[in-house]
C-alpha cells in the first residue's frame, strides 16, 4: 500500500500541534496522514487547512521531538473515521477511540466519519418522550426530553462531575404508560474532555460501582493529552451514539464534560494557525463548531432510537455571558444552572431552578408521559420559590421583623424547597415521588393562593384546604 501512497518531505515548520507543509501535492482537505521520523514512533495527523502552496497538518499525538526537516508525511487518502460496534458498550477508550481498559479493540461493524452527517430536517422527529434522570430538580421542573440537547452550566469547584456520573448511573426511558421502575433499554455515551487523572479514575470507578458500566461507552481524554484529542473526543462519542441509536435502535444519552476544555483547545489551535481572534480570543467560528456537535442530537422519523445530549461546561469567572455558555445557550434548548450559593449551603445537587430552563419540557410531560398535574405543579412550585427568594433578599434589607406572616411563609417554603426537593443527595426519585413531594411542600399554603394548579388537581392530591373547599 505504501508503495503507491504519496509521500511528502516538504514540512518546514512546527508550531504547537500544527505542522506546516509546503507544496502539498495530492493532499486533500480533511485527509488523515501518517507522520514518520526515523528512530521515533509513527504519529498521525489531519490536513485542516489547504492551499496551493501550503497545507497545515494537525498532529494528533505529542509533537515533542518531531523535527519538521526529517518528517515524512504519508497521505492515506481517507478522512478521520472511527470503527463502531455495539460491542463497544461496557468499554473505555481514549479521545481517539483507542482502548484504555486493557482489552483488545472491538471488531468494528463499519467505519463512520467523525464529522457525521447532517440530520435531514424533514426527517427529524419531534422530541416527546421524557428521560427520567432520578433528580427532582431536573425531572420535576426542567424535564429532559428524548432528542433534546440540554447543557449544564457550572461554576469552578462545583460538583458538576459528580452530577454527570449520577445521571449516567440513573438515567432511563420509561415505556409509554409504564409504572415507575419499568424502563426501556438505555445506553449512555460518556466523553470526559480534558479531565485530570483523578477525575478519570473517579468516573470509571463510579460507572463500575453503580452497575451502569455494561450500558456505557466511555471516551476519556486527559488534561495532559494534545489539544487536538480534546477536539476529537466529543466527535468520537457522538459517532458511536449515532450508530447505537440509528443502527441498533437504542435510546442514547450523550454526556460530555467539560466543554470549556474543548473550547479552550479550539482557541489554542486557532491561535497556532495565526487566525484573527474573536471574543476573548476564541475563534469567530466557535458558534459554528459547537453547533456541529450539538445539532447531532435528535430523532429520526421511522427509527426507534434517539440521541439526547447533556453537555456540561464550566463558566469562566462564573460569568453566564462568557462566550462559551452564551453561544451554547443560543444553540441548545435551555440550560441547567448550578449555584455556588446552594453548594455553600450543602445542597446537592446545587441546581438553581430560577435561571434554569428546559424549552421542550411541555412536549415531554403530561397525561400518559409523566402525570396530568405535572405542568401546573411545576409552575406553582416555581412561582412560590421565586416569591420566597424575592422576600429573602428584601429581608436582608428590612430585617425579619419587617416581614408579614405571608412573606415568612414564602421564605420558609423556599428553604424547604431547596433542602428537600432540590437537595436530595444521591437518592433516586421517580417522577411520581418528585411530584408527590412537590404537593407536600405546597401544603403549607392555603388553596386560595395556589392559582397555577387546577382545582381538580388540588382535590385529587388531598390538599387540606382543597378538601374544605370541595
């Protein structure tokens, strides 16, 4: 094969992970190459920029010791791809798709390009079925729907990784009309991007301890790995997810953490290419690049499987307007926001429901999906908690003595809401358990003040005031 493969010996410069090649005769944009230097292990790369007189090759491994004048660039004639198979379930790989669990590579059913294929908008199915994560702040107030992309915005130091591991262990899809505990087979594809050694070991140990390892494919990219691997790890994960969903009919949840490390790698590569920086040094095409990942979520009409995304990112300086969360929010259907204040109170998971939003929630809840009273109950809980937070802020100015009895009731509700419903710890709660807990919290208010729930729902849930009114 190598006897007829074009070889180039015209590399002239190396800047970070980028190798510059002059007069790249026969090269194609996106083509994978092999880099050979006598006395050194073979490396791999990809042509990411191509002109008549020069090409830029992104090296996929460590570039230390790579002398451009001695490098031989061997063109392979193929684009970046990954061998995929259902046998990848229960396995762990690095950011390039190589096994890291000590087992041999699985026999691929086929090879798919990492870039994926755009989903035909006409064939997209409407997201309608809920995913039960077992976490009340998500299931009750920001329900995740199959085929949705719902990011988690975290602050530095908050337990976003712990939350990701918990969702991987607990998430499931209910059969329509099924009771609690009856779920469909569910697969999870997990991508750790730029993770430390401690985080990588914690993730893998958590999957094994929870029993979720057999239905999980893990791609683990380390903080010490080259930046290009951080760019490829999410694409490897999504390529496997699409195969499991649309070739094998599985419901697949893709959890990617931390997408801020991905964006930082994108900026590092762009600066090495001497591109004009955009906001805060990030490349101007970061929106398009993120969209090429997030838009791979969805369902296809006539296919039983689905791809749902839960990307997790750390907001630099706790800034919700930073380019990474800002652009992510434009592409996705809402966000879950972790609160430093709740974390300091010892609330886990510290999900702040007020700035959080799930735009597709209404399509995945209600009779036959979760429960008929779900929408009204969620609205009422949200309204009461928002009022309690407003009164709490006012009390910081006027003091507790200046509050009326009704205002004290709202503050007490917010405290119980945060500690009991949001702060559930590692306990799994079904949809029914979450909604029943919400009704118990609302029992502190008279029926006349609960204007967002239907009277028949109040009566059906045995609210004391509702019983008297009836």
